[in-house]
């Protein structure tokens, strides 16, 4: 009975946690749908660039990836500004700056 109770209790905790996460996502969407969609698109850009980089190492197509990555970071910067999150804003503005310099260096060669 002890093992069954433990498994049942653990499954209930997992279900409750997943429900809380889903409700949090729903609440975030309803609080500012445009921001939610921008963040989702920026996330998709980020994952797409990361997968492309991983698949094309050692010669990734940086001239293609940099503008997409920079656009995603700029979208995240706007979203963090709208959330009044200074740390995230500073991070993404710095990434936009660094990667824009990298992009210019690619075309300067």
C-alpha cells in the first residue's frame, strides 16, 4: 500500500503542477495577447537558429542566422520592456548590440 500511495501522490503532484503551469500560460496570454505571441515567435526564432547552428557546425550560415537571431532578441527586448523587467531588457539589448556588430563584421569581410 505504501508504494501505491507514493505513486498516486506523486502523480497528483505532477498533475497539479502541470495544471498550474497551463493556467499560468493561459493567464499570461490573456493579460497581453500581443506580447505572448511576440514572445512565442521570438522563442521559435531562437530554437530554429539553435537547431540550424547545431546541424550546420562547423560552418553555420551566420549571414542568414544573425538577422533572425537579432530580430528574436529585439522582440524579447520589447517584451521585457513591456513586463518592466530591467534584467531581461539589459540582456537582450546587449545581445542585439553584440550580434549586430557580428553581422556587420560578416559583411565587412
